[in-house]
C-alpha cells in the first residue's frame, strides 16, 4: 500500500510541477498575458516560486505517508489539511484594478466580451 501512495504523490507532484508549462503561451496561471511574458524575469520568478512550493508540499506529503505507515498514526489527513490551508494563504489573489482593466482590453481586442 505504501508503494501505491508514494507513487500517487510523486505523479501528482510531477504533474503539478509541469502544469504551467503545458498551457498555451498566452495563458500564465489562468491569466491572459502577452506570449513573450513567459520569457521575462518576473514570469520565471513566479514559476520558480510555484515549483519550489510544489516540491516542498510533495516532500512533506511523502514524509507524512511514510510516517503514517510506520507508526500507524493517522497523520496524513491532518497534515494534508494543514498543507492546503498554508497553500491557500500563500496564493491569495493579487490582481489590481489595472490588471483587470488590461484583461478587459485584451479580451475586447480578441473579440471576447
């Protein structure tokens, strides 16, 4: 059973790590951007912070799974809830009114209303 859960955590972690690179170039974390934005320093910094978070959460989940199997304590549920709360705190919306106005301009230019 341990092998199954470790494999699941690693696969989900790998998919989450790669997900931002699997979208269209003009979509960056669900925000419409100029296609060349992905090559900027700011975008690389955002992506690096996200991927660092994925690595940390995946490592903590692996530790919790192994500890649960070895000790029999039910740590996984509480640990994953804690991780989810920390992740939600770290990814609060940061859009400004200017960002929303820019999004509307891009949508109008593309004929999307």
